[in-house]
C-alpha cells in the first residue's frame, strides 16, 4: 500500500516543473462492464471527469446511469464546503452496501476530498472497501490502478503537491459544442477560508504552444465555444517566466477564431488593463467576466487574504464596464466569515447595490480543517448567518432580474447547446453574456449560433423565439 504523502501544502517547495507527454497504452480488459461516474464541485472537476471517462472507456467500460447496474463506481469529489463532502459520504454508504451483494464491484474515490489532509486518514481507516483512492495530481495513473485491483488490496495515490504538468491528455468530452481547456493548475493565493491550494497544489501553467495546439484541434473538430480554466487564470504564465501572461494567451487564442471564448476564474488582484483591452478588442472573446468579490468589507477582505480593497475592486469594476460594452459581471460572495459584524455585512450589501451584478453565487462560510480561517474565533451564530444569506440572496436576485430586463424585446445571439427543460418544442442556450435562454425552436438548431428575440425575462433565465438561422 502506498502511503499518502500529505504534508502541509503551505510548506511546499518551489521546484522545477516537469512537463510530461502522456503516451498511455490502455487495454480494454473490462470490456462488457459498466461504469457509474458522479462529479461534484467546480468546472475543474467536471473537466477532470472527462479525463476519467476517457480512461474508463479505454478500459472497455460503457456508461450506466444507475449505481446498481455498475461494475465500477467512480466518485469525483469536492472539498470546498461541508455539504459537498456530505453528498459523497451518502453515496459511499450506498456503495458499501452494494459491495456486500456484488463482491467484484470496484469503488474508486477521486478528487479534492482525497487531497484534504484532515480527511484522508479517516477515509483510509473507515472505508477499507474503497478499492482505489486517487488524488488530483496523477489521474493518468487511474487505468493502471483499476487494472491492478484484482489483488483486492486498496490502492492509494495521493500526494500533497505536484511538480508535473501533463500534456497530450485525452478526454471523453461531455459536449461537442463547448469545451473546457486547462491553462493553469493549482493555486498559490491561500485565501484564508479556502481549501483549494491544499487540494490542487502550487500554480503550474501549461506552455502556451501546447494550449494553442489544443485550441486549434478543437476548432478543427467544430467546437463553437471554449472556456479557459484555472483557479486564477490571471496568474497564468507567472511561473513560466517566458515573457507572456494571460492577456498574451487570450489574444493568441482569440486569433485562432473559435466563435466564442471565455475564461474562469479571474481574481480581481492582477486583473490587468491589458486583459481588459484584449477582451474589448476581440469579438469572439465573450463580454462575460466572473469576478469574485467575497465581501464588501475591507476588514474581512484583509482577514480573507484577498489582496485588494473595495476601492480597488470598484475601480477595476468601473474600468471593465467602461471599456467593454454590454459586459456582464458575476461574482461570488461569502457571508458569515468568522466574526463578520452587522456593519461588515451591510458593506457587502452596499457593494452589491453599487455593482448591481448580473448574478452571484452566495455561500455561508464553511470552516475547512487546515485553513487559517478555520482557527479564527467566530461568535456569529448559524441562525444569524442564514438570515444574512437570505437578505443577500433577495438583493442579488433582484439585480439579476433587473439586468435580465434589459434584454426584453431585444434581438440577441444565442449559442444553442441542447434541448430545453421547458418543453420538447424548445431548445436552450446562452447569450455571449452567459444568460440562459429557453427558445421556441427545433432541435436542429443545437450547436449553432442563432438570432433570438427575447419575449420574457425571469431572474435566472430569458425566454425567446428563434429568428433567422445565422451561422
Ligand atoms: N478560484 C476561484 C474560486 C474557487 S472556489 C476564486 O478565487 O475566485 C469558488 C467559491 O467558493 C469561492 O469564490 C468562494 O466564494 C467559495 N468558497 C471557497 N471556500 C469556501 C468556504 N470555506 N466556505 C464558503 N465558501 C467558500
Ligand atoms: Fe481559493 Fe483564493 Fe485560490 Fe480562489 S484564489 S482557489 S478562493 S485560495
Ligand atoms: Fe471543489 Fe476541488 Fe473545485 S475543492 S471547488 S472540486 S478545486
């Protein structure tokens, strides 16, 4: 059994990054068997699951949407908040029960939960029935670990940090229209509430030519949209020291000519004017920016280690609004950070009133063992935190609705991504500002950018009818 190596991530050493070209020979030894895969957490995990699915399919497995029919269960976990963890343990309970009946069932735990120092020992100790436990740094080991499970010994591949960037990674992508592309792994920011730097390791950028190669290939395959992924995309390139940064990359990607390009997530710190100018210059870079603010109080931002003040955020926000016409800006906000006062919370409401965000993801602070904020004194009760969340949500939803109202009776371009949940004569898609639109129109519009007239607006979506078919 390999011992997990989870030292304190903050002590991690900066060593030279190894760039490894993957060349895996995976035999379909499980042909005829079925896999069940569940993914929790952010886009990073969603994209990792596309890699996992490629490996499962190469091993010969086919898809099953029911746990009971599966020969292998793979749970790709998230550790960002307590509820993400609870969901996984719920599934694990079902898997344990199933394995009593189905002795050959393979259970595999991946993702950020396995990388959380406070969790891994407990998982190993109390969940011996899990066959494979694999972290976020070495997914390409998965086919080998699964193939080796015949000896019935638990396999563990988890370590605290990574000095590797893998290239030539293959994916079984969820969509033929819209694709994710990793540009930078890990995070060096250490916001005091956040577990991600511990679960994803230090910042490691992919080389620009490798990213561009992947973008060109996706263009050849007919992809209409790509999303550049990183915990903090504007840190891109810093670790490489090759004279290029995120703005350079964005421009080179835009020139390749995929109709829609977006990126998540940008940290307000280090969001450069050059980035704003490039976004404004290219029509195919979507005027959509997710710019997490987290709190409206300088005191809280300082204790969060967010590295910007509200004045700086406002200045950046105003410049983006001024330079990028019709830009849509969304955000993340945490309420109930340790000892957040009523006054601090009021400042959060004030900044929401100032920015009038197009949308916001709001969360109650969840202490993560191993992070600095988990050790901070906190006198705010859960009842109070829930009350604040409720007040904030009401405000945020009002502004979402207001920003959607601007679209009423307008003609917009929509990339149609799939059937709509609102009826079989409808499809759905997104504007270039990432507004969800349910459209009256036929299924053969899927994968196309079409003109739509907006006929009704709600807080979280727009309704419209398809006009002329455009591209
Ligand atoms: N890298 C991104 C966000 C990653 S996590 C960024 O820096 O913006 C997504 C969101 O989860 C964060 O923006 C934050 O609002 C929220 N979050 C992270 N840790 C949290 C915690 N411990 N409790 C509550 N919310 C948290
Ligand atoms: Fe977490 Fe902060 Fe890094 Fe985002 S920038 S992943 S919130 S530590
Ligand atoms: Fe969760 Fe890991 Fe993403 S903790 S939010 S899956 S980076």
